[in-house]
């Protein structure tokens, strides 16, 4: 990322969300947004679609998602009259993994879990980001200790793309307020204690006073709770 690109993004961070995203589309040709259909990403999707911003929106379907996640995908497309691009895992890779190790190998070791995440998420993401200049995410500093260290932008060396986190400073309460204000479709699991929602076998609701990411891969007692999409 050039110093001028970094300067532009930093100087624009005080803008509201629509204005900030518009700056990105005016400066860069290929701006793309990856949505996991969680509350953070629904706020960004609402902004993109209601302001008709030329930002490509895609999601990753791992074939292990909650029914509630598929329902919010359909509700979002119906609300805005848009089609969100869906990227799937490589079928042969999934077949090989499950034939050799079974459907729940990720419970056996961190290495197995990361292998499953790579096949179902990381490799499809690599395909989805091809040709992108900017990759917009819904990451927030309040989601985990690791994400507290993030700035509003960084360079993703793996995918050769500038990664931008426009709501990095938003709180959980900020999100809920925005969702309610605009009646934005959201995953009903959020009302049941699921704050971070991924694959169904790997996600649970968090308990009072638990870390935001505690519901992800909860059987892993320590380590960074990431799947490989965000290093």
C-alpha cells in the first residue's frame, strides 16, 4: 500500500460510513466487500445498497452454515433487490477431507480445524478477491484482543489487496442502534447470545462475561480464535 493510499484512508476515517465508502470507490477501481451476514456486515451491506455504491458484495458458503444464516441472506436480497455473490468450497477438496477424516475432524486438533477452515473459507476467499484493489471487512476492535491492534487499513500480502475496516471503532451498541434505526435484516441468532456467527458445528452462544470470540471453536482452550481469513 502506497503512502498516498494510506494517507487518503487515514484522512477519511472521520467521515460517516457512506461518505467514507464513497471515497474508496472514487479512488479505487475494484472495491469489494466480503459479508459473513453478521450484524457488522449487515450494517455495511445496508449502506452500500441504499447509497447505490459501486462495491461488489460477496459471501462464503461453507456448506456448514446455520439455517438462520441462509434465511438472513435471502431476507437481505429481498429487502434491497440485489444478489449477493456466493463462493463455495472446492467440491473435490471437501470430498477428500471428509472421506479421509470424517465430517467432524476439526474437533480432533487445531491442525485439523485449520485444514477445514482453509478448504471451506480461505481458498474460496482467495478466488473471490482476485482482481480487487480494496477488500472491505466488518472487523471491529472490540471483537477480540488481537483485533484491538488493527488500524483502519492494512495491506494483505497473501491476497495482494488493501484491506479496509470502516467500522473498526464501532461498538456492539452502535451496531444494534443502526440495525434498529433502519430496520436492517439481521441473524436471529444474535438475539440468542450468538455474537460471532460462523459454521454451525463450530459456533455457540457466549456466556455472561465471556470474550466476544469465545463462542467460536470453543473446544480450543487457548490460541488466537481466527480461521485464516484474517491473520
